[in-house]
């Protein structure tokens, strides 16, 4: 329902997306993703050295599972939020990872991507 | 389940996408569920996507297929503007 009490209400979701610079709604957990698309998001974040983020397992909460889709007007899980803003699902995150946008977006959040250090190591060789 | 085989589902979705994206220069739909008709890869290339952020482009597709998506387990979306 919409009343502000349920875990899927707009207010509840708003609180969740704002609680950390990087928030992910997924199936399973980062330690144990339960879907290939959710796993892809976890792996991409890991590549960039982002291990400190909030992950919510929608399989544990049907109200949240529907609520997050209503909130973003996006029909699928996983959903990635950076600084409280919906960025996209795993296809978008993959695209951002491949074209360098993810490094830039993380920088705006004050997060230095691990890939920048990997590049530095490359240059030293 | 199964009145729509993989190929039927692909054709139906491609037809729907052609209606919703009249300016599309390329549309491809691939059943990636092993023929079960519940997971697809959607490729749309259209002038309508130019200058739009990827999430906006993808949202145009999810909105065009909102009814169909309700019956899918998942989908992958690839959008672009013609080069």
C-alpha cells in the first residue's frame, strides 16, 4: 500500500536509496548473488574496488521488490542507485564500465576506482 | 506455459518494437531462455535515441514492452543511434 508504513512505499524506498552513495537492489546478496544479472553488478563493482555499498535482497521482501520497481518506473532487478539517483540495471552498468563512465561517476561520489590504480601499474611497466 | 515458442515470441516482440519505434533502422530480438519465451535480448538502433542517456533509451524500450515484460523472467537491452 501507499501509506508510508510498508517497506515498498515511496518514502521507505527513498530512505533506502539515500542511505549510501552506492545502493543496489538485487536478487541474493553480494556474497551470494542468486541471479546472473545481479551477479554481474556485484562483479563490476568489485572490479572497481567498490566493496562498501548497501545491497538489498528483494527476494527477502516482496513489498520492496514491487516498491523499487514503482519508484524507478523500471521493471527489472537489479537496480543501481548512485547518490540516490537511479542509474540503471546491469546492461547500463556494464556499458558504463566499458566506456569509462563508471570511473567518472564514482569519482563524483569521492570513490576512486581500483581500475585507475591498475592502469597506473600498467604504465609503470 | 508455452503457447509462444521462442521464435513466435521473437517475431511478436520485433513486430511490437517496429510499431513503437517507427524510425528504427535496426531491431533484433533473441530468445535467450533456451526457447522458453521468458528471457530476451533486445537490440534497437534508432534515430530516436540520439543524444539520450542510456538509461533514458532503455526506459523507452521497457515502456514500449511494459505488458510483455510482466511475463518475462528477464531481459537484456542494447540501444544505439545510427552511426
